[in-house]
């Protein structure tokens, strides 16, 4: 019996030693491809050691994090901004990070505008792991061949499409593979005509049956009718030979509207960034509007009930520093969250410079800007429109029913 | 009830299995059933909301498509694998080197549904193998994106599923056919029965218990179909290929309305339970007879 007890105590010691060696701060994330970059960046933090756990599947990641928040959560975890994080904030399960933001804002190192994506009732509950803009990728080789210039007006944009179509190519690639991309063009058409309306719509102050939504669907439909957009059936990235990205790299599809995080995938398709592909932000349909661009921010949050909460808060402080931001930008080519860190090189850097200097209005992406319950069902409804563009009136009605159901209970 | 040494020993032998099944199966079933009467979202303390989730399930027009698709799946993914499985089993008997063909037809059953889904994702793609073959044999006009358009996507996925599920049914029928007494067959042949008459009038009635077992097993599997659909279309586009099991996953792990997802799970389980009851009844009856 004595022997058994000694073995048991020995095992307990071994396990506890193992856990303490594993790291002071736990980070769960679902960006498995970023694992090495997380490690490299957090290696710069001399105050803390880290145990960084990647999840290959987003659904299991979400389920694990949500279920753990009341019991034994990791100190840090990545998530999605806006309404996607709101239920955690409402449940009081994530830490208010305003003091850390205030420190960096006071030092002039971060923009207070950036915090808006993570704010509820004036408090900021996350810091950014990802900042991305949603410009139009265009194939410069095709532009050169057809003698086209980056469009500065809606008319120039449509004129380019006409010429591209006449050359036997598809001007714009779109996809609804995996459901979620269906919202991409919906939000873009809305903000190009009335960004205020878009912000009202996602917050429930406007209706999906309003004329602005109808106009967006009709413009979209007219582009599809003219053959300026494909039917949405292509896969997104590399998954099949005729995926949107592969068709873009071959010059069969000449534009794609995707987040700047897609840049490495585009280059991986075999065409050179800068020389062969570039960005422009879509001009407004309503010319009098100031320039605007959709932006996306991916948050890192701190779990309130984490055992390593203090170390996690210290880690967040490190993350906001110039050193961490510069390293992260160097590795990921994301725009830096710390203003003292250098901009990334290449097309992303040029784009960020243009957005910053041009005073672009930065508009939150539909995926995060509207309640999840509406968004998840809305992408399926919008997909129905892509499958049958004549169905836009039914789609508008269905979208409004979804919105009514949500806003009447919340 | 008398407990003697033998009885106690028997209880001890089955105890590990009972404990494991209770922990892994019975407990989650009870938890899911209770959860279906709550508004559990995985974050906040759950509140009891009575039959609201079930009422929502039956009144929500969005569930018409998943229910319709589940019925299509249940019928076709039962009929085709069972019928083709029987035809293969019956035909293979007359072939030399039948073992080789048995293995060949059974191999797809050893592939995971997710892997098969990925494979058929490539085959059924717009520029995939299936369209290439159609074009090669002069049916190019039939080319389409098989997983993108409804209802073609549901039928295409059932086709892919049939490829996988036929092997196991063939094995069930091979066991049945090998156990058939020779005399009635020979008597029927002497009386002039051959071809389809022999199959439908003699063989099938004689192996009917195997048909029942194969069909009920196929019904149970097809009614809860999830992995093939999720991998190939995620129920889309526009929810047009969604089945009830995909609905359950979507409500539970994407929208995190766990109470509602539990209600869908209970519904699927109840129907599965009915099929399972008849399946077990037929299996056990057969065992009693033998």
C-alpha cells in the first residue's frame, strides 16, 4: 500500500511539474497555420512563458472555448469581433482591457479608432491579432494587356469590366463556397451607395426591405446578368483547379474582393505581388461619398476566470507594444496595431498608407457587425440570391423576417 | 431474485461494459434530452423553457428543406446500397475468383466518410472527373457543378454514399446466400425457374431476414447522415442540401443554440430508435430461430 501511495504521489508530482513547465500563459487559437508566428512573436516576451495550442477545426475550437469559460479557461484566446464576442461580454466572462488600451492611446502608440471593433458600453474587451482591409485584388497583367487603369470612379470601374468581358475573361470572381463568403458583395454594394444605411441595417435601425437593399441586389444582379461576375460556384482558394484564386492567377478572372490576409494565397497561385497583381479600393457608386473601406479585426481576449489571468493581462500589455507589433507585422504582413511599428512592405503597405493618408472611413465587416443569429442565416439567404438572382425580393423578405425575429427579442 | 456465485460473477463480467455504455452513451442521452427543454447557449446558465424548442422546430419553415432532404436520403440511401449490394452478392457467386471482387467492392466501406467526401468533392467538381467522363462518352451537355445546384447536389451525394455503403450490404447478403439450403433452389430450377423468376420468387423470399437487417441498418445510417453532407456541401448552397443532422450541428456548433440543437438531436434519435427497435427485433428473432 505504501508503495502504491508513493507511486501515486510521484505521478501527481510529475504531472504538476509538467503543467508548470508548459507555460505561464495559455493561448488557444484556431489559426493553426499561424502557430510558428505566434511562438516567434511571444518568444520576445521575457516576462512570460507561453503554452500555445492550435485548433485545426473552428467549430471544435469555439465549442471548447465557450464550454471552458466558466470552468477552466485559457488565459488568452482568439475570437471574432463585434457581435461574435458580445455574448461573452454580456455574460461577464471576458476581461475589460480598457486600462491597457488607455495606456497605449495616451502614449500615442495606438489609434483609439481601432478599439471600436471590440467596444461595448465604452469598454474595450480585446486587442487585435489581425487587422485586414477588404480591397479589390486585380490582375495587373490583364490590365496592361488591355490598356486599363485603376478605376477612380464607378463609371470607370464598369467600363473596365465591359472591356474585360469583351476580351473573353470574367471581370469579377465571386464564391459562396463554405457559406460565409456570400456576404462579401452584399456589404460592398451597400456601402458604395450608402454606408450610413449599411451601419443602420446591421444594427437593426433599417430594414432589409428598404430601397437601398433592393438597389444593392439589383446592381449585383445586373453585374451577373451582364456576365461581369461568375456564378459563385468556384471554390475559394487552392482546393480545386478552377478555384477563384487559381482562375485569378491565370488571368481568366480579373478581380476578386477579399481581405488583405488572402495576399499570400494569391502570390502562392503563381503571380507576383506588385508586378502582376495589386489592390485598389472600390470607388463609390455615389460619387459624392467620402472614400471608405471594409475592415476586419480579429481579437485576442482574456478569460475572466482564467487561473493565469494576471500573466495573461501582462501578455496583452506586451502584445500591444511596438516590439510585438513590429514582429507580428514582419511575419504576417498585417497592418501593425502599434503606430510606432513599421508598415508592412508590398501592396498591403501601400494600401494601408493610402487608407491612412486618404482619410478613408473604415467600416466594420458584416460578419462581425451584425448579430450572429442574423448573419449565419443571412449568408444562406444571400446564397439563394447568387443561385437565382431573380429571387432578390423573396430574399429581402426572408432577411427581414430573420432581423425581425432577432431584434424583437433583443 | 436469487444471487448466487455464478450470477455475481456474470454481473461482474458485464459491469465494465454497462459502466462504459452508461457513461459514454446513456448519460449524454439523458443530458441531451434535458437540454432540449432549455435555452442553453454554452455560456450562460440554462433556463427551462418547456417545449419551446420543439414548437420552434415544427413551426420553422426553414426546416422543410432539411426534413425533405432527410426523407430523400433515407429512402434512396437505403434502396440503392441494399439493392446494389444484393445484386453484387448474387452475381459474385457465379464468378471465378469471387474473393477478389468481394474485396474490390468492399474497399470503399473501409474509407472514412470524411475522406470519401473530400474525394467526391474533387470528382463532382465542375472540372472534375465525373464531368470529364461524361464529356468523353458524348454527354457533355449533362456537365454541371454537381455539388452546387439543388437537387443535383443531394442526389450526387447519395450516389457517393452508395459507392461507400454497397460493400457492407453485399457482405450481409453473401452471408445469407451462402447459408441457403440448396434443395429448394434445385427444385425450383427443375420446375423451370430461372433468371429474375428465380431471384424474385425463390432467392429473395428465402433471404428476406437479411434484407430486413440490411434495410434497417441502412435506414438508421441514412436518417442521421451528417459527415458526407458536411464535408461536400456543408448543407449548402443556401441550405438546399441540408439534412436534419446538419441542422443539428449548425444550430449547436455554429449558432450555439444548444437547447434547440438538442431538440433536433432528440427527434433524430427517436426516429433512429424506432428503426433500431425493429432492427434488433429482427436480428434477435433470427438468432432465436437459429
